[in-house]
C-alpha cells in the first residue's frame, strides 16, 4: 500500500523579533525549526526573523541560517525600533494564511505550536498562549506586572492578566491589525480589543535560555504608561474628578477659615497655607504632566512616521528582490 502525501493547503509563518540575541540564537532557531516537523501535513511553515537593529552578531547568524535554508527569511530594521515595530514589520511582510508571533529565547515554548495550529484549523482566528506562572521572574517584576494588568483592566475593561505576545493570528486578524491607523501599538491589547474568536492555551513560562531580558525597570514603566495611554483617555477624566475633590476640600477649609476669622479665632495659619500650596501645586503639576503626555501622544500620531525602516541590504526576503516599493509603516 502506498501512502500518499497530502499537499500542504495552508501556510503558516512564524514571526520572531530578535534584538541582540546572538547568545544562543542559532540553537533556539534550530529547536523551533525542529518543532515545525510536528505540524500536520496539511500545513507548511516557514520562519521570518525580524532583526530589530541588533548591534551584536545577531544579523550575521540569521543571514547564515537563511543561506542554508529556504524556509527561513530575514528582515533587518535599520535601527532598534522596539519589539512592537518589529512585530509590525513581520506582519507587513508575512505572506501566509496565519502567523505565529513568538520570542526567540524559547520563553514561548515551540512545543505548543501543533496545539495552536490544531485550534486554528478547528476555527479559532486567534490562538493565545497564556502564562500560568511567572515564577521565573523576580518577585518585584511579578508584583509590578500584577499592578499594571489590574490598572489596565480597571481603566480599559480589557483583562490581559498573564497574556503574552505568543499568539497565532489568522489572515483576517492580520489584515484587521494592519488596517488600524494608530502608531503607538500594544500588540496583545489590540488583538484582544479586536475581539476575533479566540482560543487559549495555558503554559508555564520557562526561564530565559540565554542572554538577558531587554527590558529594564524604567523601560517597563515607560511601556506600561504608553500601553495605557494609547488605549484610554480615562486618566484625563480622572483629573476632573481630582479637581472636584480639591474643590470640595477647599470649600470646607474656606468655610472654616471664614468662621475662624469672623469669630475672632483666626490663628497665624502659616502651616496650613504651606500645606495647601504644596497640595494644590502638586495636583496642578500632576494634571499638567498627564495632559502633556496625551498631547505628546497626539503629536506622535499626527507626525505619522513609519513604524520602522528596513535595511534592504541585509534583509533576506524572497519577495524583496522583485518588490521595489516595500510598505514601510
Ligand atoms: N526584542 C525586540 N526588540 C526590542 C526588545 C526585545 O525585538 O527592542 C525581542 C527579543 O529579542 C526577544 C523578544 O523581543 O526575542 C522578547 O524580549 P525579552 O525576552 O527581552 O522580553 P521578556 O521575555 O523579558 O519580556
Ligand atoms: Mg524573554
């Protein structure tokens, strides 16, 4: 009896953003490629590595792999634009029925790929891998991650607790994501916001295999605020509430001060004046800062600069030779 090979009918591209990952990259990519063999015969797959302006040997390692294998391609951004931009570049250039976005450090276990594909073939447009533990992260990291997700949920109504960027997206989700006009992107939030039929796979996040995390504490803080302010203007409305509260307090204090004055009990009140000045001053400065950060967001959006710029000389993309006018942005 001869076994007939079913021709692949759907194509999947794995988008892997990398930034200064030379340490261990080749081993990680080999492991990911190895796992692709477990996908159903009806699905063909390839890798699209997006180098986010690495300054170490990362692009060279990725180029060497591209030269060896026809199922690996490489996009090189001409400087570090950040992971969100790298994901965007991958989505702009992947020509597939679905993509999986995954980290290069094996913290997004490639062993989940067959299950993700199975759920996609079963009808899910989005398959998200959700962390069930973050034990590999420091206690402080977990605490702040928790605070961020609670705050994000309270302000936007989207519960992204333990969500990750490890997601499979069907073609229609990719198109919808690319058609969103905004520049400041929060990938996992926007995918959730688009609300396509989604399936979830829980996974234990393993420790980083090699190298170190690219996010310092300050960078994470900046990203957290960027994510919240790109999603909701509610903090601006909270400023009005804050104004209301200080107004009420000032009415009470004003009435008391007047009463003290009229009844002849008015004291020097120097401390009270200083305290009031400090409180009102900081509320005003805080409100101005908040307003300023939203104005800055509008400024960034209006400039409408591209999300990323490509380094055409170092990229290795099959379509690149023929396409002169790559869509950047
Ligand atoms: N990354 C990127 N651009 C950056 C920072 C990170 O493309 O500016 C990539 C990085 O190489 C890795 C993935 O994004 O493949 C996740 O980064 P990392 O492991 O540092 O994040 P963490 O797992 O600590 O959240
Ligand atoms: Mg990582």
